[in-house]
C-alpha cells in the first residue's frame, strides 16, 4: 500500500454535516446575574455550555449525579457481585444455608436504593 492509496492522515474525523454546532448565542449579564447563573450551573454539576443548551432546548436541566450518588451506585454493583456469589453458594450448599445472607444483602440493597 503506497502513500497515495492511504490518504488517512489521522486526526479527528470531520463532523457529519448538520450535526456540527456552528451557531452561537450570547448575552450580557450583570456580575450578580452571572454569579447566580454560575451557581446554578455548579449545583447541576454540568459544564456551562451543556447546562445552557439543555435549558434553552428543554426548559429545564436535570442535575448530574452527585459524587455520593455515584458512590452508592458502585456499592450496589459490588453487592450484585456478592449476590452472584451467594446464588452460586446456594446451588452448591442448598438455599436454607444461605437464605439469611441473601436476605441481609437484599436489606442492604433497599437501604442504598432509598438513599439514592
């Protein structure tokens, strides 16, 4: 394969026509207004452009998950791994021997879900 056959020079591929964000909207704000907007953006946990785009297109902004929520979800994922191990143990040793462990784990799941 020669250089002429392979014209891919690398780099970021071109955006599909009509999908690229080429238009901008700007507005002037007082310092107090700007601080209020930036506070709302920080509370939502999003980048300013994402926040404003959602607000303009949909009229509301759904806040990103907080660090605590993400930690709770990771705990649920770990619990799912434990549940799989308990299910394997129940198949090997019988359900009555593992029932209490499974019920304890399900109680933990319910507590985590109510916190989220």
